C-alpha cells in the first residue's frame, strides 16, 4: 500500500533549499576535518622519528591540539614549519 502526500510547490522549493544547505554544511565540515591529522601520522608527514616529533611538541615548535590523549595537528601548521626552514636533514632543527 502506498501513501501519497501533497506538497505545495513553494514548500518543495524550501525543502530542496534546506537539503542543499545541509549538504554544503556537511561538505564544509568534512573538508575542515581533513585539514587536521593525528599525531601518529605527523612523523611520516615530516620525515622524522616519533621521538623527534615528541621533541618538537615539547619545545612547542608546532601548534597542536590535545583532547584527552588524542593529539591533532593542522596540515597548514606542518607545512608552514617545513617551509620555514626549521626542519633540516634527518628532521634536525636547523634554526631555533
């Protein structure tokens, strides 16, 4: 058995508009989420050891956020750190 509903044309347009807005919001949040990477991925991203990455955090050379035990870092902050020339061969700090 099928059930049918009548929807005014203007209501249908409003529903479509709201769905489109929700879709854009979801896509925006997804792209923001991918700008952050977990601490476990950072050493590979920078080409350094886990111990060196810990040293960078201890020295506050790269901004990071921590919630509980989870550490997240913005890719843009990692890229800025690399481009600043502070990271040299083998992950050693070349400027301080």
